[in-house]
C-alpha cells in the first residue's frame, strides 16, 4: 500500500531545531544528516507498518509507531501514526530525549 506522508508543523520544527543544534557541532555533516532524515521519513510512504509501536504506547490511545534514524551518537525517533492512507509524522525527537508523556 502506498501512503501519503504528512509532516506536522511541530515535527518540522523539531527537525529544524535538531539541524540547527547539529550545525553547531558539525556543520559539514549536518546537511547530510538532515537530508538523510528527510529521506527516511519519505520512505514511510511504503510499508509504514514495518516500524514498531512506540515503547510508551498505552491501551486505548492512538497507535503510534517509530522509525529510528541515525547512528549511535545522532539517533532520532520519528514518531508517527497511520491514519487510513496517510502517515502522519507527529514528532522527531533525539533518541536520548525523554519518552513522550
């Protein structure tokens, strides 16, 4: 099944914030990592169900899934929901950040 991938404004802002932070640490690699993250998100248009359910999932709530992107030091969780024929990206968080409430 082919999905339409929609990135919510909050997730876009989180991606921009991550890019800005990474630019202060390694400005030569930040664009490559950002572009890789975008490509990973766009890959959710196919087989989005391949990604596991988030660890903080609770019963009765909307089923949220996560796509992990990056390496050991710069790993990000792309948190999304599958809503019919759409994949809605809700958050992009560094893997070291606290889980969602």
